C-alpha cells in the first residue's frame, strides 16, 4: 500500500467519523428541541386548576413526562381514567407526593456552574408554604396520611441504588412546627435488640404509618433491612432483611418493596415483593421486570410503580397478592399520588 493510498484511507475515515459525530449531535439537539413540542401520539395535556384538597372524585396526581410545554409539571387525571386528558398545574417537580391537602415538591435550581436542590412544602392550592435546602439529587418523597409529616431522600454521592458506591440523606419535617430531622442516620439503630453503630449506614425510602411511626430502608455492611422508625423516640428498629424502598399498604398490614433476587443482573437486581408484617411472609408479585422505584398502593390490593418508557417513564400496575399480570396504567408519568 502506497503512502498516498494510506493518506486517502485515513482522510476518508476522518470524514466518516466526523459525519457520524455531527449527525449524532444534530439528532440529539433535534430530540432535545422536540421535548418542548406536543407529541401527536402523546397524551393530551392542558392548563387548568390543580388542587390537593380531597374530593368525592378520586384523582391521580403525577409528574407529567409527556413532551410539550407542560413537561415535568404536576398534573392530574381522574383515577378511573388515567389515560384521559391531563390537567397541568404549572408547578414543576423532580419528585412529588401529597396527602390530606399537603404536598412535597423536590426541585432543581439550575445555576451557571452547578445545580442545587430544594424541598418545597405546598398547600392545597400548590402554593409554597415553606422550603428547605436539599443536600443532593432528589430520589424519594412521601407525605404522612394526615399531611403533618413529610420525608424526602436525596443522593449526596452516586446516582443509583444498584451499586454499592452511593450515599443518601433522608429528612423528616413536621409541618405543624417546621421542626426538621435533616439526617435520619442520627437516629439510634436497634438491631436484634441491641444498639447498632456503623460508619457506613444509609437510610432511605420513608413510608408513614401515622404521625409517630414510619418504615424505611437501612443499609449497612452490604445488607439492607426494613426498619420501623419512631419519630418521638428517634429510633430505627430492624424488622426484616433484603427490603428496599418500602411502601405501607392503606390498611397498615403489608409492605410493598423491591427485593434483590439471586441470579439477577447486578445492573437490574430487583423484583417487586409484598411482605406481610404480621407473619413476615414474602409474596412475589407477577411483575418480572427490574423495579427501581418506591411503589405506591393504588388501593388495598394493587400497586403502582414506574418503569422506563419512550419518553422517560410509564406507570404500571399489578396485584399485590401475586396473581394476574402487570399492565400499563399511564404513559409518560412518574411520582404518583392518589387523592380522594
């Protein structure tokens, strides 16, 4: 092969790679721009009044992920028509939950050099009541049934629960006094009846039973545990192993959670289970895909959770007793909350 031939081949390769790179950039820019455009085959989203007040008509509130001018806004649909037109609020959240006329909205504040985050307490009209700085990237949020307590979890390092190199920070605030416990790792941990101390503890995924008692995940020593928390006593007591992102059923008898299963990929290790708190019996749901979400109880018999979709995430539902099959509940939505 002559020197001229080699130069020609090299030039052709450079031009080809340059063309591919330019095409990829243009495609990414085009797709990013499309996020502000209503998709012809997407759900209908319109502006309107969104309230957190309980009504006789049960409603489902979500973070709307449908492309268009209302992407990332809290939107509502009738609970019995989740695929119907959505009413968007104008309030944008990364994570959201609500109960009894009170909401928690975790938001990003975009800066010139870096983003910061905050937890905003909302009233029934989605107006700000109070705000707190959040230490990292929002990942979980819950409000107690009374609306008096709320909790949120953020990543302070790492961005996934799948691996081991991450750190979380979980806070609980009382909206009656605005007293905040900004790091549940300072609570006393009780394991096997004894105080447990370790430098590698992480707490995340609070779910409330009432204004005194809650459940969460404790990670330490490469293991995860379901813990029962006591707000007044500031204690966390271990109950069961291999439980992450718990969600308490409306009747208070069961916990839905994601469980690491043997033989699964390290990047997709979880399946959706339900734990009976009286017998500690575990039941696998019919959902066989990897679940990286804190499931929500749609009622006493069904679970709602997010899975990756074409435009971010879709909401799916499955029965809690292990029967039936998973089905898509709502496209382009995440962070659900039921009111009414």
